[in-house]
C-alpha cells in the first residue's frame, strides 16, 4: 500500500468497538463499511440509528400512522 493512503478502507467493528482498516479487518459479519475515512467509520452506528429512524418514520407515514 502506498504512503498516500489512497485506496485504504475503514470499517467499524461491532465486535471490538473500534475502527479497523483493510490491514486488520475482522470478518464481514462483524463490521460496518467500508468507509473512506476513520471518522466516517467511527460514526457508523450513529448513521445506522439515523437511517433506521428515518425508515421507521417513512413506514409509519406510509401505513398512515402519523395522523
């Protein structure tokens, strides 16, 4: 890998609660990603929560539950 960091992927490991890279990534069942930066990987669980809330709100709206 080059020193420029181009092509490096970052993952959030839900098993170890840490950012991992291509060089030390756990099996796919334990990680979220890939992300282009360590910061994005660190925020993975927050992003999952936000998306789940948005999808649940859309499901409720579609089902007519937000009246």
